[in-house]
C-alpha cells in the first residue's frame, strides 16, 4: 500500500496545508485510538509536543479525536520525544503521541506515534491507521467518552530518568557546558538535568516563542553554540534539535563532533566495559566510511540500514545490538531508552569526558572522516530519480567510484528534496560527482 500520510518518521508537513491540519490530526487521534482499544481496561494515551505555535491547535484536535473514541488523555506539554516514549510506558498507556516536526522550521509540524512498549509503531500499525483515516470510525457512547488531564510532574520524572543513565559515582563538577536547546522541547529539562549533576551550565535556545524553534540555533545551526563555547571558555557544547531526540557536540575549540564520531566513542566505551552487544554498531547508509574503518580496527562491525532511526532500531532489535544511530545525531542506546535521546547521549559523552580527564578535542575525534559531500535538490513534484538521463548520470558516477568510495542518492522521507551524497578518498572527485548528479536532477525537475 502506498503511503499518503506516514513518512520515515511519522506524519509531517506544513501546518494548515496538506496532511497537517486540525481535521487530519483529529482523524489520526480517532484512528490510533481505535487501533489501540485492546482489552477491557480503561484506555489511555499520552500526548507531548514541542514549542511550535501550531502545537496548541494540533494538541486540541488530537484530544478531541482520542476522547471521541473512548480514550483518556494525559497531556505532558512541551517535552522531548524520548520523554513521551518513556512516560507512555511508565503510565501504562496504550499509545503515545509526540507533536513535532523535529529539526524543521516552525511552519511545519508532525505527529509521531508510540506503542504501549514505548517503541515507534511498526509498519503494520502505521498502515492500518492510515487506512482508517479514510473510513467513518465508530464513536464512543456518551458515558464512555474519554477525559483529558494534564500532569504537572512530567519534567521531573524525565529528568530523574535521564540522570539514571549516569553512574552514581560520576559528577560533572568543574565542567563548564554550553547547552543549546534549539528553543525546542528540551528547553527546561536538558539544562536542569546537566546542572543537577554538578556542571556549570550556559544556556542558549531556551526562550521559545512559538516561532523560533530551530531558528539559527540547535543541532542543525551550530554557529551560535560554537561562538558561545569559544567566547565563554567552556569545556564542551551540547546542541539538541527541536524535539531533542538528536545530538551534535562542539568541542572546546569550536569544532563539530557529529553522530558518527559520537557512535565511535560510545562503541569504544561500551566495548571496553564489556557492555557492547551485537558485536558492533548499527548506522545508516549516510554514516562515514571512516567510522566503518575505525570500528573494523577495533574488531567491531558496522551494519548499515536505510535512512531513518526507525530502520536503525529495527535492525538493533533483530540483531541484539544496544548501540545505533545516525550521522545527523540520533543516538539510540537501548540500555537507557526505546528511541533516540539527545540528552541521554549527551550525558554519556560527559561521563566519558570526566572519566578520561582529557579535553573534548582530544577525546571526541577518534577517526579522520573520509571526504564526504551531501547536497539537497528541492523539487515540487514528480519523481526525478526515475528520469532516464538522471539514472544514466548516476550509473556513470557509481562506476567511477567503484571500489574507492560510495554514492547514496535518495528522496527525503520528510520534505520534497532529493539528497545526493558521495564519499571517497579524493575530495575533488567527490565534489565533482555530487555536482554532476545535482545538475542532472535540477534539469529533470
């Protein structure tokens, strides 16, 4: 079945246009509620959101949808995506909802759904819910309509949980840490958790106004956190995205440490303690060849999946891995949670920093990345990758890089762009290949 609503990470789009309207949000609530009305107990859904202006509208629409089919609703307010996953399990809920478009601009929003186990929904569940969106669903009888309530201690519960990922004998005293929350969902919880562990915290991106989420801050716009780290003499910078499920780090010299370097560090640390399961790491096709070579040198494997943390997680569960992630900063540590958690990942980095006694610049750059270039080509319609001239250019590029590099070309699952990535030991050759393919795609669209 072709997907009309769900992409690689739930439903996402421009608010009040296309798939992201109040009407559709209410229908999603009705469909997901109906799908998870299992058993004779009183059913419950947990709903969190980030700080986008449209979150109020979509939250209210989903409350109407869920309560109309007989589900009680627990509202968390602005909370990270991993907090929704955690509290879905803690509160014995039947389904969890995060209203967020992650790293996108405020004009977009999205809906991510979790099952009662705190994991994102399977393809089977998503397809079933999608099919129900075009149906007339049975509503609850008047006495069985659901109730909604807001819980006030959600932030404290999540802070307590993420601090539990840090060994009892580790404190962050003496560290000066810049924490950039992207004016997003973690603007209260992430700085609080790090401060409670003893660090001096300098905060940026903690003044959300509904329209400034991810605006020139956070994990996708690093200039501000880099400047702040260097100007303040901080030991390290932590940059989260809008829903705080991804992390990018900046060392004390203002240098970027991406998800690949973080996975290398965590794999090394876990393997040294005999706690790395699966014999390696799960990452996507976008992870740098340098990571693969580094892990091989450590006697560890790198297993690659399609882009999307859900695919990483599926492979982790199938293969018994406890560490996986994406170059973009999604870090999945199954010993501490069921989905990517930027704050938990940050704490693991800070623990390693304390225990090593090294500077961040000495600790966090474990391998030299192979020259890699990613460019995006935006398009308004059609399927440019099916164009014969585009396919011919791609085939020529693959032959050129054979045995000396990699080429990954794919449509984004969250926005109308074609992503063109190449890597190899010759930077000039990589750039030429990417530019040639992008030109062919632009001509086709």
